[in-house]
């Protein structure tokens, strides 16, 4: 009976839970209220800083923050142009550089909580490189890929129960699913790679965001080439295990460049 009830619930939720990705217009499943994800994200952002304390006041920490504010402004402008500024209405932007030289990763939680691990900085290399990563991660967040992934995981692994129920019944498992859905999972031992479709969307939107912020989107090609090169080594960086790359990515990025360059040249 409980099962039947939850099935009916899921079907009802389906009726209103489909939203659209900015720019691509792809329909997606968002079962979890965004405000609930944002509350959870503010919590987890604090917790992760207890494990990996932020580096404060160094030139590279200041750089992450400087790029961050430019990208946040660009994101607001981009969403306003597309009539989607509601997507970030509850955002409280923060940009931290977390001390962990062995972790090659970065993420953006819903609500605009962004973290770079120090391990990704040699590949970011410069301000434009930081903008590439940040643009890509913000794109995942505003395209609500995390919500989509968590919704799918709740359906597949917990029979479609609501997030607040899942949190009550299986708090630790649910927490791990949440972190995995937002690309933080490696640190807690759960891996959930973004799909190719989501990656392409994040690349496309990310290029536009960095262009609006005044960074040359061509830098994205150089960044992914550096990332690919590192992947050829002994260990695959975390960033690549959650952001699966493929030989065609750089070709696809080149195809996306003209669209982004229009935004860049307007500046
Ligand atoms: Zn990605």
C-alpha cells in the first residue's frame, strides 16, 4: 500500500517536475524542490571545509574569488537575458580554495557554493583556466544537472521517495547520493559521472558564461588539452572521473566556440 502510494506520488510529481535546461531547452526531471537542495548544500559546504580547510589570503585564493565574482555577475546577466533569473534567486555565492594537493577537482553546489581543491590549480594554470572550470561547474548548477541526477538516483535506488523522507530514513546513504550527484562524491567514495549530454550542455553554457565575464573562450580548448594530458599519467584526476571526457570533446568545443565568441566580442 505504501508502495502504491509512493508510485502515485511519483506520477503526480512527474506532472510538474519537468523543467527545461537554459539554451538547449532539453526537458529534464527535477523531482526535488531546489530550495531543499540549497539548504542541504549550505550544510555540506560547511562540512567539507572542516575536512579540507580553505586556503585564505594567498594570491591563488584571491584569484579564485576574483574570477568567481566575475563569473557570478556573468551568470546573472546570462540568466536575465534568458528570462531565467529566478534560477539563482536563492543563491549566496561563495568561492573557496580548499587545501588538498592530491585532489584534482572542483564543484559548484546548488545555491552557488563553489570550491576548488588546490590539486586542480596547476592544471587551471591561470585566471582564464579558473574561469573555464568555474564556467563549466556553474553551468552544471544552473542547468540543474545535480537535481536531475539526484532525482534519477532517488527513483532508481530508493523507489522514488522524496528527499526529506530519504534523509530521515537513510540519512547517510542519501547524503552520499547528494554529494555524488554534485561531483563531490569522490571524496566520500561514491562516483556518479555526469552523462555525455550533461557534459555537452555544461561545456556550451560554460563557454558563454566565461565569454560574458570577459575571458576568451578559446582558453577552454587549452584547459581540456592540459586535463587530457594529465589523464594520460598514472592516475586519472577526480575531475575527469566525474566529468567523463572523450576524444571528441575538444572537437565539439571547437564547434561551440563561434557561439561563445559572439558574446566575447560584444564585450
Ligand atoms: Zn562536467
